[in-house]
C-alpha cells in the first residue's frame, strides 16, 4: 500500500482549508442573520441596519483571511496551476453530496481569482457550468409547515400565529386571524369554494427593515398561489400589516430594488427552489441575491448571461436606450434584460466628480436601504467579451473613452471593471411611448419615488427624468448614482428674492450657490414636462417642491426618525381594527 504523495497531501490540505473557511463564513453569516428576530422584537431598527452592512462585508473578510493563510502555507507554490487543479478536483469531491455545493464553488472561484487575477474564466482552476441549471439538481425539500384549512380558516390562521410567535404578543390574535382570513377570501374569491383548502409556509421567518414575513403557498382544489403574511411590531404589539397572494407583488417584494432579507436558512439552494415555485419568472440570480447571497447571485447572473450570449452569436451588444451618460458608458444585449455600466475616463461638463467618488456612491447604494426605488448594482471585474459581438460604434466608444475600464486582448475585450443592473425603460422615453393615463400614473409614481428615497435619507441629486427608469411593474426607479447623497448632507434653501431689476433679469444665479445647496422650487423647471403632466405631479406631490417639506424631513432624519416605507401598495395593507 502506497502512501499519498506530498503533492496529494498538500492538495487535500488546501481543499479542506477552503471547505472549512466557507463553513466558517456560513456559520458567521447565520449568526448575524439570527439577530434579526430580536432586532424585530426590540424594534432596534438602527442595529438591524448595522447588521445588514456587517453581513454584506463578511464575505470579502473571510476570503481575505483564507487567502492570507494559504499564501503563508503555500509559499512559492501559491500560484502553482497544477497544484490548484488538484485542489479543485479534491474540493469537488468534498462538496459533491451537499445541497449548497454551488455556494462552495463560488467561494472557491472567488479565491482562485484573487490568486491568479483571472480575466474571463479559467476552467483549470475555476468551476464553470454555463449550460447547467444548478438548482434543478436539488431535490431536498425546504423545511416548512403545512395546515389543512377546508372548514375553519380563522382557526388555522390563529394556529399559524401561535406557531410563529415572538417575545412580543400579538395585539389581538383572534382579530388578526380574522383579518388575514377575510383578506385571503377576498383575494381568492375567483377560486372554487371553499377557496382555501391548505396553507404551506416555510419554517424560516423572513426579516427586512421593520417587517417580518411568513412566506409560503395557499392551495385551492386545483391551483395554488403564493402567500406572504407581513407582520409589524407596533406600539401595541405584533399585528398583520398585509396579505399578499399575487405573484407580481411577491416578485416586487423579492425584487432587485430592495434590501436583502435576513432569513436563517441552514441550506439555501432548497429555499431558492421553493421560492421559484412562487415566482417562476424571477431570475435565479435575483433570488440568491435578495436572500443575502450576493456573490452567488453574481455567479448565476454571469452564468446565465454568457450562456445566452453564446446562443446569440449574431446579436450585437449596443448602447443602451436613453441619453448618452456623462459619467457612464452603458451597453446592453437587446435580448437580455441587463445593462453594463462602465465609468468613463473623462466626464462631460458640468460633472466634476472623480472616479473614486462614483465608485463610493455605488458602495453606498449597495449597503443602504434601497426602499424599492434604487437598482441593486453588482460590481464585476475582468469580464471577457468577444469583440465581434460589439456594435462597431460601441466598441470604439469603449476603447477610446473608457480605457481605465477596458483593454483589448486579441479578439476579445476585457472589461476590467463595470456595474451590472437590470435594464429599465428610461422614464423620459416611457412618457413619450405610452397612453396618457399611463404617463400620468408614471409621473405620479416618479414623485412618490423621490419621497420614498428621501424618507430613507437618499437625495438623488439629479432629478431629471432620464435618470429614472420604469420597471415592468410600473414603478419609477432611480439608477444614476453619481450625484446621489444623503438628505442630511444637503443644504435646502428657498430661492432668494431679486432685490432689483438687474438681478431679476440676470440669466444665471445672481446669488451665491454653495456645493451642497439645493433649491426645491427649481425642480419643476428642469423636468421638461408638458402642462398636464406637470399639474398631475404638482397635485399629487407638490410638497417636494416646497423647501419646508425637505427641512422638516431633514430635521426628523437628524433626530433618528426614519419614516416607514411599506414594500407593497397601500391598498394591500390591512386596516387595524377593521
């Protein structure tokens, strides 16, 4: 019997060390996530925000720690490709039986890319599976509770509220159960009676911002719908705030404009499989991401996009619809719903921000409560595209104007740094294309978007319509971050009155304007709206053009009062005491 060679022993040791490093990351991720219940019970919203940032930063911290350890352990062999190929094979054996093997692979890939500075992909030292849908191999059922509800829906809902208990009591469990049951009957009135035959809920409670969510499905005789029960911890105690059964609204709740859920999942892949039954059209990358597994979301987005690109060899990458950005060059593949945003080498006047400042704005958005109004932008490095799939004018623009972000490598273009986001229809284009009633609804929601952002302490900076996009659900979403800042950092001012005719007739500002000065009264004149749309905006949200509204909001934010921004329409909320 032969003893394993030193090389085999080393590969085994490194593979085991990486496996253990991921396990440590996962355990620490869960430890932070588990705080969410007590944060909700204690209404410790600022602590919950801090937890969210801590959890986001944890991945890179753990990668850095294992890399530093392996640099010392491997010494001169740290970039030995033969050794790393053996490590990859051994690592694959270790994770073969695991539900979350894909998460381990992503962790491994992140590490090897840090060692080798990989451009594109390197199949020798990375796991690559463009044509495989990893979740399709997961047959492990997610932990859940089931309830039969044919004859006594109110009683079943009461039992559900008992099963998902908190240290804070429900305001009135019986009345709350009645509200939920009534809402279910109303939502599912088009089903055959009795509409609700069974309810199935994931054991894990989902927490985000000021709400806890019970997530599952409601069954009729021949069909099922998603079921989400939103709970709030009020001054009086726990009460149900909303019952959601529409797939579209559940998809918005789990969407790319929201902060990540804190849901304590022992394994993640089985939860993703279950959630896809509720949202069959939701991309798997967005589900992983909204569960807080942003790196896995990136992996899935990369895999899906480049598999699609390979299947469309004749389709060209082109400039994204909308006005040319002063700070970002933005391109897209028309058949795939994402955009790639690259920072330009030079910014057109009057933009005076630096590249580092732009990157900092994106980091801010990544860590901040997006309030359903900011796109989640994923940062990618060293993507490899075939040059032949770029429209010639786009390729020239990138090579000549984004040299810090791209370089040519033979027949390929290497994108050294970019942000990838869901593609939205620019609001200025949308308003020209739709019927009048839809245009009015869009501009009213644009005003609501500004308010939602402001209440989460975000001021867009540039309110031009071209910087907002319309989602397929008809929501106005902000996506141009180079001038974004905190409301609390702004100096909101009323326009000074002219003291004489010369000042009144002056073509520009005759008064001093500081760097952080904002004049809300001026907002309407830059929007380019026709009289009808402008009036609709003024009627619905005229207060955003009033400096006092901003000063009052700012005062509240400085005092630690952050307004609640529900992640679903007002019409879906249950009325206390009704």
